[in-house]
C-alpha cells in the first residue's frame, strides 16, 4: 500500500518509520514542502523517507497534527482528487467544535498511548503503548488490509466501532493532567507531590455531567483513577502541554478544557474548574517572553 504521512512531530515520524520497515511505500509531506529529513530511530536505524510526489496517489493518508492545524490542513488537501476517496486517519489531542460537520465522511481517528520523542535527528520510541482506530462515522466498515498493516507495523492496533468513547476518555485524561502540569510547571510524576486531588475530582465531576447530557455514562471516580494510572505510567514524561509552553508554542488547551467549557455553556452547564485552568494556561501561553539580553 502507498501511505502519505503529514506532520512533523514524533508520532508521525514513528508511524512512517514503522510502516517503511514493513516494506510499505511511505511518502511524507512536510509543511514547507521541503524533502523530509533523515532521522535515527532508537539510536539504531537510519530512516530516510520519500517526499510526497503528487503524481502518486496514496491509498491511505495519516495526519498526526495539532488540533488547531486540522481545519487548515483539510482545506489544503481538498484540492487532491483522492481527498474524499481514501481513508484519512487523523490523530490529534482534544476535540474540535462541530466535528461531524468539519471532518469528511472518510475520516478515521487514531488514538494512541505510544510515547515517542524527538531530540534533533534522534527519534526515540520511549514507551510501548497501544493504539485504537475507528471511523468518524459509526457505520463505516473497518478497512481490513489497512488495519492489518498498521497492526504489523506498530502493534497493537485495535479496531473500535465506537472510537468516540475512547476519544472522550482520552479527552478527560488530558484535561485532568495536562493543565495541572502547566500550573505546577512539573513532569507528570511530580504532580503527585502537589495538591491535585481536589481539582482533579472537580474536573472529573464537571466532565461527567457534560458527558451525561451527551448520552455517555462515566464515573468521576474511575476517571480520576484512570488519570492517576496514566500519571504513574508516564511519571518521567513532560506533558505535551508543558512542552509547548517551554518551547513558546501554542498549546492545545482550547481543544481540551476549553472545549469542555464551550460544550457545557451550550448545554447550560457550568464548568468552573475547567474554565479556571483554561484561563490559566491561556495566560501563561500569552505571557511575553523574557528577552535574553
Ligand atoms: O497525552 C499526554 C500528553 O502529554 O499530551 C499524557 C497522557 C498526559 C502523557 O504525557
């Protein structure tokens, strides 16, 4: 199969490398249009990937992007004849408002706990995790060959007929961890030394009330326990949100706690704890950079 991978982060590099190691034809589209740079995977193999050649239509597209880049990316790829005809696998943190109308019917979601980090030309596959794949539109069948190839390349890949539930669960976990790492400016594991029990409980309660209005049954106690398990499993990691703050990049807070607040407002619910952390992270994000002189 011919795969076209968009995104310049560690996750897109990891899946591109793993697919190529399974003898798949992988092309990479960079934001600037320049050829992708070679990198070293796990300090052992040099990975050189082909640049996207528009004359070669892909069979599958994978876009591992920031949530705030998704809509612009969709506009950009619309010009290709394959746009509505092949699976578009999307991976991003959080949720977009009105996704049902924004995402094309051939969209699939990839949710993963695989941990990968880039340091210059090195790409490290840090934590062996799991992946789940499902269609944006629930009645879509599972593209069997695509799933089998992904599962051989970066196992395990599980098909979920209702991927939205998994996405909401990941949304909850990210809302309960990421902004707190910015609040306390610490790695995930160090959160356990801070008074996070009460805010996490409140975040979970507000989240569960929203989910209930939307027809999903979650237990706040289970969400808090899930978040605690993720904190322990990723204790040495710096969250993606804190990493963005440190690199003076925009965070995904608008698509995490910000999304929860907006959804609550539409339904007449209040989410003061999500709002507090949304505003806090926005304030940190907009803080002027200290000049180095
Ligand atoms: O997904 C994550 C993130 O950093 O965005 C967690 C689970 C918090 C791991 O760092």
